């Protein structure tokens, strides 16, 4: 499985400096004035400059939705590679 990390930041240059200093990452490429790709970790990190307080884009809001107990239990079983039956 390939993982990509997208992080919203309110100051792209400050965020680049922070991740380079804190984790030893390096800029892979700049994708326009508001996006930077950082490489050197286990997954590429994309810093996306957005004003502070803006909502997350895409499916991020869906990831925070609560799961019903049956779905959660089923996911845990699948994680342990056990068969799952409908509750």
C-alpha cells in the first residue's frame, strides 16, 4: 500500500523550514506557489498552503464521522485477518 500525507498549513515557507529542521526532509518539488512536496520519510508529505481556519478538503471530513459499533467491530476483525459476518 502506498501512503501520501497531505497537510494544510497557513505559512508554506515556515512549514517547509520546520519539517526540514525537525525531520530532516527535503523539498522534492514545488507545485505552484501554494504546494510543496517533502521527501525523505516513509511517505511523501504534501504541504498545502491554506488560510488558517479553513475546512479540510476531500474525504478528510468523512474520516472523522463516528462508526456504528458493528462496523467498528467488523473492521477490527478484518484487521486481525478474521472473517467478518454481518451483525
